[in-house]
C-alpha cells in the first residue's frame, strides 16, 4: 500500500507551527486541513489526554462560535497527541488563520467556569479534562504564534 501523505513528512525535523497538511477538492469546493503542531514529535513529550480534551472542547466551542463558524468543518486532536487538526472550507494558507488561532488561544487562556459539554450527557469521557494543564500548553503554543515565521508554516523536507 501507498503511504498516506502525512506519513511522508519528516517528523524528526518538524517543530511546533501551523502547517497546511492537505488541500482536498470535493466537487467544486476545496477544504484545507491544517496541522496545528504543539510539540516536537518524538523529542518533546506528547500532550496528555486530559488537557487535549479540554483544548478540544474549548477550541471547538470558540471556533464554531467565531466569525469563521461557517468555514469550520472539524477541530480535534491528532492520534500521536502532538497537536490538532483544523479542517476549514476554502483554499487557505497558514497566514490566513494565525489571527483566528491567537483569538482561540486567548479564549482558552481567559476561560473560567464549567467547560462546555463536559457533562455525562454531553461527552463520552467528561471527567478526563484538565483546564490548568490545557492553559499551560496553550500559553506555550500561543507564544510561538506571536512570533511565527515561514519555518513554522512550511513542512520540512
């Protein structure tokens, strides 16, 4: 079998950033999949499940209520736990969504109270959520977003 595209990226050279992972055409529409990489694969520790879960709930809530809501298709964690995928309608570049991601980070960093959907009725594993550690990871990633350059938006060769 042929490797899927994401398995052909040299993960030993990948650093935290915002990468266009895929551009797919469905009929006349294009969707863009972004690789929101939080940690250096196989070098830094992977994110823990509980903060990933908090970021997923809060990130999805923010994105689906933002001015980009009509373009949001999916936001969720990578299986390797080194980041998230964000899938948007349209042919986009990393630079197009940096301000949106900075606002999402601010939303998560400022969030207090009950996490949306974190109930037995709203989630399949609602007790496995850690907001404090989620904020730690978001704070670190947000610093990178505020100084992002082309080395963190183009996959390494």
